[in-house]
C-alpha cells in the first residue's frame, strides 16, 4: 500500500518537468566553468549541486565574492534561491554584468528576483505540506524538493555524458 506521503513526493518528482531540466542541462554542457550561488542561510542545495557537477567532471565551484569577479561570458552562473533572497540578488549583480549564461533554481510562488534575468529557470513545485512560510517545516520542504531537482539534473547530465562517451567509443 502506498502512503499519502509517498504520493506527494511522487507528484513532486513528476512535476519537475523533464523539458525544463533538459534545457537547464543543455546550457550547463557548454560551460567552461560553473559558478553555483546559494543562499547563505540555506547553503546545502547549492553545495550539493556544485559537488554533483564537479563529480561529473565540470569545473564547478561555489560562487563567492572573490571568484565572482572572474566570471566571463563563457561561464555559467547557477543560482539556487528558494526564498527570494534580496542579498543573493545583490551579490550576483556584478558577475551578471559580464553576461554569462545564467541559470536559476527557485521554488513555486516565491520566485527569486533573479528568475527574470535567467536564460533558463527551473521552478520547483511546492508540496502542500510546506506551502506557507508559517509552517514549521517550510524551508526543509523547499530544500528537499531542491535535492530532488539536483538529482534530476545529475541524472540528465549523466545520460548526456554517457551518450557522448558512447559516440566517441563507436568511432
């Protein structure tokens, strides 16, 4: 018997749209370097994404004030902004002046102010059990949905990399 909690997570997983993940990953594949920025108060999703990208062979790093000054148009900047952090938007503006490929991950109706600037935005669904900031597990729920999205991104990139490797091996 499937629990109602399992059904909610299955619904959330299916709502992370394959097309959006595909578009997101297509732009990641052309990056020289990837800078991943996240909220200071909730850094785990951004750190997990940067770690997954580095394990897949991308030159990925956590964005900070020092390395954001080095961003070029050949780079990709990814922002993981689940709560619409004004501080994060301010921190990234100098890097975005160099016109890198800009990707955003945000959740539901609390769209990051950075989404409007993004080349591709992955807008994550919010579980009904964590749809209000007044609920005790609100941020935890947002982070869990983001972890699911990171896994979807990782899976998509692994398939792309495997396809590239197979085409080289076939030659």
